């Protein structure tokens, strides 16, 4: 049927995906920020970038400060409550902001001029922890990872979002993190406290014989220059994924960006920030022209099976995937004929398509099993 069939010719199998960070535009930040990014190699043995931050501040033996036993017990009890709140924030995202509020309330209540200096130092430490918790939850709640139009030369907007580009095209993503109420200083690669990101990409390719192949990569990125995130500024992290297609007929791409453990500066406090997922997105790439098959998949399947040669295997397989429920029996009948009478390669593709159409977990390659299953349904 004219316009109902599309041919996707095979090419070599895929290679490991390349993931890289696009250069950022200076207009995306305040004028004082130099917005370049540096890629960081993982440590030996595949370990992550060593950015560690304490979960909480350990209790101090206040007796050394000259406090009485009663005072030591009193102040230690307060510190234990602060410690418990910090631990609760670490364990449960749902409890993080209430825990931060509790920490701030306790600190405010007991920050008095006559408290022991050791206790005062710990109160300041928990002030920093509360700010780090709030920033971590801000990253979790407000950052957005999205698929955007190719160039990324300007800040992306919702209107710039596009449908997933066809199989074989470069994918451009962008992580967008708006500022908090309080300015946050993000350190550069060469600073004592660099802001770090982990970008993990998983690509799953699907083939006409029913097989799949998964490839994974992870890169560690840091800012090339320090930046204050404040006011209307946003942190924009452009990410591009480029991988050879090979003879895949469908591809799923999962991108996950995590804020690495480390420190940021908020209100003059060096605030520890634990690892947090800043954004994740999954998109599916189809071959160019698949929309033709999607409009009339049963007709596309019919046309592909009429001249069922390797050049049409992809069209037949994809058409079968797109057949709506009401037409699946007809599609199944046509594919079963290929299992019964087709060559080995034709039967292989037909059985792979049948698993998608019928949802039956019979081994691809078990022609007798498929024929027995079909006979049992008559």
C-alpha cells in the first residue's frame, strides 16, 4: 500500500555512547559568573569523584570546656536531638524539610551569649547542616531535566521543547536549577569545595530478531568557574548524548543527573550537601519515517510481509509493535504464517514480533512452540 511501508536499512552494530557537556552561555548566569564546565575522570577502579560531606557533627565532650556535669548533660541532650534530626533528614526525603526546620528552631532557641564556646561551635555547625538540607531538597524539588532543541545556544524554554529526534540523531538535554531565596555559592573545579555532578546514561537498543543490547556510561562534571546562584539566575547544565545506531530499530535512552556529595556556601556557612538526584528522563527514539507506519500499522505490516526480505524486516517488526489491540489477531495470523512457512531469518523476525503483539513468553526460535500456541487458540 503506497505510503504505508518504510524501509530501515541495517548498518553496523552500535558503539559505546558518547556523552558530553555543551559549552554554556555566559548569559545564562549573572555577569560575574564564567560558565564553563570541566569533565572529571573517575578515580581508579571506577570509584566516584571523592567529594565527601559529613552527615552530621559528632558530639563533643563538653566537660573539657569546664562545664558542670548538669550543664554537660543538658547541652549533650540538645546536641543529640540535633543529631537525630540530621539523621532523619538523611534517611527520609519526606522528613528532610521538617527536620531542617527542627534543627533551625533548636539552634535559634539555644543560641545564647552565655553558652559554652564548644556548644556554640556545634550550633553553628548544625546551622550549616540545616542549610545544606534545604539546598539538597531544593535541588530535588526544583531542578528539571528535559529534552530540548539541538543548539542550546540560548536558554531553553518550554516552547523550545520538541518531540524526541529520530534514531541516529544527537540528543540534547538540559538540567535547569533555579536559585533559592538565599544566594548559594557553587565552587569551581579548582576550589576547595567544587560543585560536582554525575551524569549517567543508559542506552537500550532493540533489534528485529528480538534481541536487545544495553550500553552504559557515567561521566563526572564540575564547574569551570565559581558561580553565585541568586535572584533570577538559573544553573543550566547542557548535556548531549551521541551514539552510533547500528542496525537497531528502536532505542530507549535514560539520562540521570545527580548532585555529588560536597559543600556549598549559603549565608557565609559552608553547608554540607548529600548526594541527590537532580533529574532523570527517559525517551524513546524511532527510525525516521516511522510515523507513516504508525498511521496504518496493519497496512504497513501487510506490505512488509508481501515482500519479506531483510530490507523490510525493520518495517515488519515496527509495524507489529504499533498495531492497535483491535487488529492484533489479524497481525498474529500473518506472522504465524511466516513462522510456519518462512525461511529461518523470516521466522525469527516473525517470532520476535509475535512476542510483542501477543505478549506471550514463548522462546524466539521455538517454531513448534509458537505453532502449538496458535493451534490451541483456534
